[in-house]
């Protein structure tokens, strides 16, 4: 499931100073390579016509990437965001080998009913600045003591994943009993980040 698109960007209506370039979902080597190809740098003056030129270069680099050149109406500076679609890391092989196979699967509603402590994630400042929002989904293992023992990313925007993981790792549950014995279980959880309008 893809997150909702960010709110419409404020179009550049004239020259503006580029305050930051945010790359989302690229590996370190790809990010370095793409930054070298970009025709603009932080601190440069950008114009409305630069958006199409940047988009063409980015499409040549990776046809799936999206480009947003947006002006901050408060400061007048602009922000360039280049991102790949949501990261999804779960595959059949990964799930079979990375999540404890002895943990019994349970439904999300059962797990939610047993949850006793929920820590809300801190919205990452960089994600806020880039107006990134949407769900982050994990598969987790809840141990016999009710603590979260394993967290495996299913999908989510890279800018949101770590904050969501930090929060979920602190959640606690009532131990799930099977024939009177506490049992490790696995379930999926989703944290949705939403920007205030």
C-alpha cells in the first residue's frame, strides 16, 4: 500500500535560493553519483524552468524517481526532493529466515488487544521538511515476556522507518498464552505518519 501523496508544492514563481537537496531511498553510492549529475547545488539560485531540467536528468538516472522542487512560502527558500517509490524489503525467503520460525502467527487485532504500552514515534524533522508521510509496516515477534524481540521491515518510506522502529521496539504486550504456557508470537504492525494540515 502506497502512502498518500504529499500536499501540492508551492510552485516557484521566480528565482529562489536552494536551501537543501533531499534524496530518499537511494543507496550511498547511487546518492553520491546522482548528486554529481545534478545541475544545481545547495546555495544556488533556482528558477521555475529548472524543475523540468532536473527532472530529465533524474529520469535518465532512474526512471522510477520523482522530483519535487518546492518553495517554502515562509522563508522564500526552495527545497529539492528526489525520491524512489516506497522501500519494500519483505520476500518469502527473507521472512522465512529472518523472523523466528517458532513464533506462532496471530492476527493484528488479537495483538492490539494484548498491547499494554504504546510509544508514539517522533516525526523525523527531515521527513517533515520534505513533507513525507504515510504508513510504515513491520512484522514483529512478541516474546514470551510480552516484549518485542524482533522487528522486520515490510514496507515504508526510508525517512520514516527508523523513527517507527524505535517506537515499536518499546511496545509491550500481555504474554500470549497457549495451553496455559506463554508463547512467542508474530504479527504485523503499522504506524502511519500524517502531517498536520
